[in-house]
C-alpha cells in the first residue's frame, strides 16, 4: 500500500503591502486555509510526480478583486496554486 501523497509548501516571504496591520494575520490565515482546502482533494496532487521537488517558484504579481481578508487570502491562494501547478507541467 502506498503512503498518501504529501505536499510541503514553504512560503519564505508573503508581502502584504497596502493592508492594515490588523488585516495581515487574517489574510495569512485565509491563505493557509484555502491552500489546505485546495490541496486536500484526492486528485489535487496529480500535477506532481512522485518525489518531485520544485525548489522555487515565484508567483507573478496579480491584482486582487477586493473584499475582506478572507477573500483576499483566497484570491492569493488561487494565484499561488496556479503558479505551482503550472511550474510542474
């Protein structure tokens, strides 16, 4: 029986310029929650080969559609997921 697939994602820098200091923790928490949700689906890791390492990927700058910290974190997660899955192709 194979061990379940795992993904280890390290974000070295999360730049949140232009947001109030009290929003930053909420944005980071929403980002973490959305990444967890997106990669929890059984087929979510299908883009990754076994033992594949992606030593670095930089998300292209993107515009946020607005909203509160939860929406901003979710939008940032979506951009990051697109960057990571595109880099594994």
